[in-house]
C-alpha cells in the first residue's frame, strides 16, 4: 500500500513537471527590432506635418496561438518634417511631452488568422488611457512577426485641447501608422528548415532583416549582439 501511494505521488509529480513544460512551450516572447518605423501625422489649417521615429520599444507574447503586446514611442525620438513642432509638443497646455514623454499602444489578444485583423488596443497619451481599434496586416515567418497598422484618434478624447496660436490651428485628429518587426529568439541550437529558405530570402530582400542560425542561438542579428 505504501509503495502504491509513493508510486502515485511520483507519477503525479512527473505529470506536474510535464504539464509545466508543455505550458512553457506554448508561450513565446518576441522582441521588437529597430527595422520598422512609427509615424505620427497631423494637419493644421495651413499645412500637414508628420514625425517619424526610428527607435522604439516593445514586445509580443504568444500564448495558444494568440498574441498580446505593446509598442512604446517617445516624443523625443520623433523627427518632424517641420521645425518647431517639438517645442509645440512640449508646451504644458498642449501635449506636455516633458511630463508625459511617451505614447504607448497595447495590442490585446489577437489571432493572425482573423481577417481583417482588427486589434482591440489601449492607447495611452498624456496620462489618459482609451480603447482603440487598429486595422492591421500580420505576417509571420519564423522567427519574425511583422505587424503593420494604422489608426486615428482625437486629442480631445485624451484631455488635450487642440493647439491654437495666432492664425494657426492644429486639427483635433492625429494619425499613427506603424510597421513593426518582432523577433523570437531560440536557444539550444534551434533553427529553420530548408523549406523556409525561399521565404527567408524574400524577407531579407524586402525588409533587410538578417536571420541567424548559430549554435545556441536562432533569431535576428540585432538581438544576437545582446547575447554573451
């Protein structure tokens, strides 16, 4: 009886370990690359303006084939097409970028096979959080996930009074467009299959992303620099 009880406990322990391993295998983390871009565009009563960021932060987490993630953009990393826009953003009565330096986009629980892929998201601006929906295009080629999206929002929905000075007024609506690449990093000698080489070459040509298959590392060259 005692042996049977010990055997049952042992099998239960092994089952728990196996279940934990399976759960870990269902969760993958993808780190954002600096190959993509984010633009913020607006209009005044006289002209259009836009700013593009080439540096940003973010990640995707895949669980049970669904994704959540975030993209973080700092106003200081935006390079605008017109001089003086940065100073306008920093004004306390407007965006107040010194106190609220970031725009954060949370991507909430989407599946890439859902077409069109409309990601329910949260946008944080100037300390206010509001739900938004982003129209996206999603492409997956191990180990890279490419997400393109765009959305518009009203500044007034975030407690921001549209900027006005002299004869110039900035429209309430701003547009954000992004193309982001996320890379999954494998260790332990994982790699791609020969059948993937054609697609990988296509990705290399189109997006200039270098995929590495080295002993102990499989991922993107940008991320391999962070490895010891």
